[in-house]
C-alpha cells in the first residue's frame, strides 16, 4: 500500500508540466500560449529548473543566482522567455530569494491557492507557459505591500533596459 502511494505521488509530480496542456485536469489551470509536453520541457530545462518550474519545487534560500543581483534589467521566465519582473521593482527582502513588489506588468504572472505543506499560500506562475515561479505574500513594501518571492531557477536575467515590454 505504501509503495502504491509513493508511486502515485511520483507520477503526479512528474506529469505536473504535461498536465498544463490539459486544463480539465486542474480546475484552476487554463490553456497556455506556450504548452509543451513533459519530455519537451525536460529537454530544454536543467534538472533544477524543471524541479522548480514544473514540479513547484523551491530552491534553498541564499543559493540562487539572483537573490543578491543588483544589476538593472529584466527577469524573464526561464522556461518560455516571457518578461516577468524588472529590476525597477526588485528589493532587498532579506529572505534569500529574489523579491519584487510587483510583476513587470499586470497579467504577466498568474496566481492560485497553494495548500501544500500544511499552509495556505498564494502560488505564482508564468501566465504564458504556466511554469511555477514562487509565491506572493502580503508583507512587501509600498506601494503595493506585496512580496513576490521568486526562485532564481525560474528566471533568466537580461541585463540592460528595464522598460516594460
Ligand atoms: Fe513561462
């Protein structure tokens, strides 16, 4: 019985990305502008990127490449390249994850309720491909009061202009 449960959990996790192509499997999901199969995502993402983006994993604090990045530029989705955050809204949260008080533009990221780990949190994902990015909390700075706590592994930083797309 224990083995069946473990196998079921592994299978459910492994097909998290593929499930995005079938929105009927997840009530809060919707069709994405970029939709790939699990095999296609595995081909283009590193194992760590896949773990975060497709399996809603979290990198350990203070280990990612961007939590302390102070350069100007745009943070894109590591899976599909969509612009998600700008250095203009990045701030020092002290958490060890890249933190922003707003996405680069309204609608760039989507949200859903996350009840894992015995907590109720708001998960955020790339609206274009559905890749998991991190969570948003209500303890951020002004003007929004929001803290988008994002995994570096879900982002690709493009140094340069910070203009909105
Ligand atoms: Fe994306």
